[in-house]
């Protein structure tokens, strides 16, 4: 599968959200990633349905909502109504992960399951046949700008191998500390969707430069449309 760069608006300037999403898309963003945090499952509180709906209005690209929340089932219908294309829930956040994934599909969204850095790949083996993507956190979820944890790479490799056997169309997404230096490591391990926040929206030379660096690191070349999926 062709790699996809998925800028996370966690590091965007929300007063210029539409403009910044547009710039990221113009320079090769395939997906736009929305990080939702509840202040319980993770330490901080971030974006809600109004922002997810604004993202949908700002772009026709894939909108990927990552729910870092306890008992996500209660929020799934509201986020589906924002126009999100995919909803990802954490295996650690609900005792009913099968039901949550089935609910996402019933809401006509693609379903993702996420794992924290300390959670073994085996925790999601029972549901890999139900998912459209597996998200491997390469930092502890909660704050943008953390350093990449290379110890998650064997987990990425194991998940890709397992998915190839049971659900080869599913993608492996990685989120946390992704930049032009760490992306190639994750790509070699088997990830194909790369979530980057600071490396895009806080790049010292601007969004265009950040996207170009990531696109080149992913082997997508110089064509800004190369990251579209």
C-alpha cells in the first residue's frame, strides 16, 4: 500500500485551521488526523465534535478521528455525524472492543483499534479481522512533541505480519514523534500511515517544508499529490 501522510491538527493553529489544513493538503497530506482526548484516559483535554465537523468542512480528504477516551462507545455516534471517515478506539479504553468496532462499522465509518506503547500486539489479535486500521502509538498518548519510542517497531512488524495473514487490506498507522528521521524506520517495520503533528504544523520552515520532508522520507517523491489516497 502506498504510504499516507496524515497531519494531526493537535499542533495546528486553530484560529487558522482551515487555512493550515489547506496548505497541508496542497503539499501532499492524504488524511487529516483529529486527536480527541478526554482528560481521563489521557492527562489532557483536547478537541470535540465541533472541531471535527470544521475539519470535514475544510477538506475533502480522509478525516481520521482518534478517540483517546474512556468508554468511547458513547461518543461514536456524535463523531460519526461530523462526517469522519474513520474512527479509532483504544483497546485499553473499553472492555467491549468487539462491540465498539462493530458499532463503528454500523455507523458507516471505517474502524480502527489503537494500542499504547506498553500494550502488546497480542491484545488486538482477536479483533484484527474486524479492523480497517491498527494504530500503534509510538509515544505515550496525551501531548504533542514527545520523542519517538523505537521499542514499538517490533510490534509494528508483528502486527503487519499478522494482518497480512488475516486481513491484508488493513493499514498499520503510527502516531507519535514521527518526523523525517523516524518515519523511514517505521516504514521499514511495516507502517503505511504516518501521523505527524509538530513535524508539520510546527516545522521551523513552515507547513510546506514539513510536508515535503515527510513525503520524501516516505519515498513519495516531489509530487505533492503523491500522498493522496
